[in-house]
C-alpha cells in the first residue's frame, strides 16, 4: 500500500505493521463531513423511490412474488463481484436439491456459495436480535459453510493481517485493531440521533465495515448483506425490498474506487452520491419487475379461469411465484395428493401455457418461462 496516496484529510491513521509495511485504521463514525446541499435532490429522489417500492410491497397479495427473485438476484450479483458465478437456472435447480461440493473445483461449489449467501441473508433479515457483531459472525459462518473459504475460520473475526488487491493496493487494520474498530462500528449501528439521513448512514456504515475488513474471507459479501439489512431497518421498510449489489456489480471498478478514495482523500460526497444513484436505479428496476410480475399473475388467473382451474392449480400457480422451478415429485407433499394427480395438474398448467417442462432434468421439472424472464433476466432498458 502506498502511503503517498493518503492525503492529510484521510479519515484514519496509517500504522506500521510487520515487514516494513503499513496498514490503514479508519476513524470511528461519524466522519467530520457535512452532507452537501447539491445532493439533497438526489437524496429526496432516492427516498421517494423507496417509498414507492414500500407502497407496492405492502399491497402485494403474496410478498414472495417479489422477495424470492430479489434475494436470488442479490445472491447471484453480490457473489459475482467476488468471482463466483452461478446462473439463475443453476441456483434454482440447486435449491431444489442442495448438495455439498466434493471439491473446490466441483461446479456445485459456486452454486453452494450463492445458495449460502441467500441462507445468510435469511438469518440476518429474520433474526430477532438487533444488528450486532454476534449476528455478523453467525451470518459469516453460514456463508462459508462447506465451500471455498471453509478453512478461513468461518464465524470468527480475523487474527491475522489481510490485504486487498493483487498488489496489496489496500491494507486494512492490523488484527490487534480490528475488535476496537468493530465495537465502535457496532455502537454506531444503534445511534438514533445522527446528523445524517438514515439512508446516508447506511452508506457510511457499509464503507466502515468494508474498510475494517474483519474476516479472513467473505468480507465483501457480508458487507453487502449488512447494507441490505441496514437499509430495511433504517428506512423503515416492512421487508428487504432493496438490494444494491446489481448496481455495484455493473459499476464494479467505480464501486471499488469510490470506497478507496474515501480512505485516501475523504471523498465522502462522491461515495454517497454513487450509492444514492445505486438506490434510485435499483428501486426503479425493482418497481418495474414487481409491476410486470403482478401483471403476469393476473394473466395467469385469467388463463386458469378459462380452463376451469381447481383450487390445486391456483395453489401451484402461487408457488411458482415463490420459485419458477417446481418438480412434479414435490407437488404431492405440497398439496396432499397422489403423484398421478400431481402429474396431471402440472400437465394442465402446461396446456394453459403457464408451465413448460425443463428438458434434460431429472426428476421431471417444470418452470414458468414468463415468471423466470421477468424475475431474473436483464430488463430491456437496463
């Protein structure tokens, strides 16, 4: 890490570590920074879009119509930032039958890593505890369970030095400083009276976590999980409707540079502006997906009405909005019916144009192409 890159206004201290190297220890929050007036309109737009998204979410007849694809997309895009790749189809099929990878080179390792991300997200969102260091550790333990990184002390904060970037571009605090930084960050989680808007505070805390880099591995993913959870809590959303990893992945170099420039030059305004643009973009995209999914649901209801659909068919239809992939062998348990009846119901849904058999997959699996496309494909105008 080059000391010359850090200016006098850098919000932290440069400290010496072993090997004649240096590391960066960030100052505790809040920073000595004033939110600039020029960003008020952008902040107002971001808050407005969150309000619209929350309003749509509250009237959804089935929140799973939106939550499940949002969670999956977040898991896929956040993992991709760290070089882990799984397609939506691979993830959805893996979720039907999760398996532990046999080696780090097993293709299922990527699928399991993304699957673990979603499980860690579920813990963070649904746990009754307030945001705390123990919760972060539990999420980390799930994230690295049974995958690459399982030898990196899952569930425990680091006790060794780490560096970011192939050329050690950034060196986070030495291990003896980590817990002190984390305790100060944890205290700031729960500050009620702040000089900043709650949404802005979420961006400040995301920077703080990534800069402390408290784990041996998985810091980026845990940090983005934490950001989503904080935005839900701090912005009073009833559900975690908003995720920013897709925008961060689309603008990966800028995301990394903005974080780095806060440490080196205290460019808080540029970092917060970047995050506000991410918020507006992702909220608008989520609103669009939600509106299209609701339109598809209404269309499916119309199709079932025309073919005289029974209660079972409507139940299966609702299930495919939670996950557009469904195995015939899972339907009997879902509905308490026999396999032949389940097979017949799935075929009726296929005849109605709602489901399509997924070729080359055993056991027999169907999917809803229209739901899958809206939930997981890129938006035409994105």
